[in-house]
């Protein structure tokens, strides 16, 4: 029989971040809400990682503001899907990976685990490339050395050992504020045309007749709705221990946290594309597909020496913020699917080790000019893996035997399944296009 979980604690969470965030008895509504804010921020950093930069910069420089509608649509879709992840975690007391292990055959569970791990590695490759490129641009070091230096972020993870979840959230909030502040300054230095921005928010059928526009749109989708974030969010939302608050209030506060954080992430992604469209497309530089090229062109095109510095600082903050959440997501996936727990630093070392090889090989093979293409490719890989996380999530949250009265309403379930179908169709188109190119 369906029953609500007695607490919202997280017995499965990694020991380094296991402390629940408690809401005091009698706290006012605003105080309760503020104590619930945080998990959405940790998830949102995945929506601002260097992979997003690559797709947004190329989309803006090549197609102007035309693909803003894709960024906005993907942001709205992410809000819905992450809200489903929150609902699943709070109602069942289990994360998505644990639910899959409990309800699917072992072979299916292992297959989903492998796909989730590939998604985490693809994400970490993007973080390695983005952080390495930021180091190279800001300090003039060779790109291959920047790649190797990213291995040192394991020290950052070790430094958090023994600290509470709230401290981690505060660090991530600071990094997000840095990214947002840098792009607000960028837009102030190169203000866009408001009418053109508004026009870009409306879909254009003619634009999507271009195969490369569709390729970038699928890349934006993969960069926005990331598979590992669906596993992560269903786990970390349970760090909010609040037995004194009604369950309906907990769901409402968690949804507010999710929507507010992802709205911020969507605005940041739109800002990246807007800057690229204004500075590059608007000046005839429509072939800018590399983050490094964007960095070097910002000063001469804007006339502001601080523009590339702001860009590089934001890129470094982007790569480092995603480091923390990638580690936690890896532990959630490993423990949820396989019931296997390892120390946080070991998980970080394994993930970063698996990402360093492909990233270093790509840099050595294609040089500095290949980073943008590699970043876009990682996001396309994420898009191809997304349906394998979405199908279980929607299936579980729409199942009354699992969710009871908190199951998805039919209209919401219909929208979620329509999103799933749209993503699958986009992925099939992409595969057909890639095979056609290969042929």
C-alpha cells in the first residue's frame, strides 16, 4: 500500500554530504522556503557548464538570435522534468536510480547504469575542456597542460570532506553569481537590439530547414536537459529534512526552488547566445564556433579590454561549479543502480581519470581549434542518452501504484510523454544525419 515517507532524510547520500538541512519548528513561511532553497542550484550548474557555452556561442554567431527559442523551450522543458525528479524523490524516499533497481530486471538496470555513467563522463569531458581552455586563455598556458591541471580539482572535493551540504550549496551559489555577473557585464558592454531578441524567442520554420541548425538545436537540448541531473535531483532533494512541515508544502517549496534556479540558468544560457549574436553575428563573424576565438575577438569587437577577462573568469567558474555536482551525481548513480558505495574522492578520481584521456587525446589530435567541436559533440552524446533516463522517470511518476495521490495528472503526463517523443524523434533525425554524413 502507498504510504508517504516519514522523513525526507537521505540515507543513501554520500557520507561527505549526508547532513540533512532541518527546518526549525514554527519557522515563518519565508524562513521555511529559504531553508529549502539549494538543491535546485546544485542541479542548475549542469545547465551552465562549458558544453552549453559551445552550443550557445556557435548558435549565436551562426544564426544570430534565431535559436533563442530553442534555449527558452529547453529551459521550460527542464523545469518540468526536474520537477518530476523532485516529486519522485520526495514521495518515494528513493532516487531515480534506486527506483530503477527496485522495479527493473538486473540486465536493464545494468544497461541504464552504463548509459548514466557515459553521460557523467561526457559531462566531465566538457568540464575538463572548458576549465582547461579557461586556464589557457587567462594564464597563457598550453591547452594540454590546462587539461592535466584539471585533475587537481580532486583536491577541491577532498577539501569539502566533513563539511555539510549547506556549505557546498553556498560555494556553488558563489560560482553561479560569478557567471551571471560576468554576463550581465558583457551585455552591458555590447547591448543587443531588444526587437531582434524578442523575434528570436519565436520559432522560425525556415531556420530549421538548415541541417546544421537542427544539429545545434539537438546539442542545445543535450546541454540543457542532462540525464545525470535527473538522477541527482531526485537524491539531493531528500537532504531537506522537515518533519514539522506538511508534505504538500515540501513539494511546493521544492518546486519553487527548482523553477527559480532553472529560470536563472536559462537566462544565463540566453545571455551567452545573445552576446555571441550581438558581438559576432552582428559584425559579420558568423563562423565563430570556438570558445577561444570568441575570447580573442571580444576585445577588438566590443572595444573593452575587460570583456575577454570577464568571459574567461565566467568560463572557469562554470567548469569548476559543475565539478561538485558531477561527483555527487556519480555517487548517486553508482549506489542507486549497483548498491555500491565508495569514498567521494575515489569517485571523483575515477570520473576525472576517464574524462582526461579522451579530452587530452582530442586536444592533441585536433589542437586548440577543435575544442568547440568536441564540446558540442559531448552535448549531442548527452541528448542521445536522455531518453533512457526520461522513460523511467515519467513512467514512475505517472504510476499510481508508486506515487498514490501524488501521481502525475494526465495532462502533465501527456506533456511529459510528448517531450519524450520529441526528443526521441530529434535523436533519430540526428543519427540519420550523422550516418548520412558518414556514408
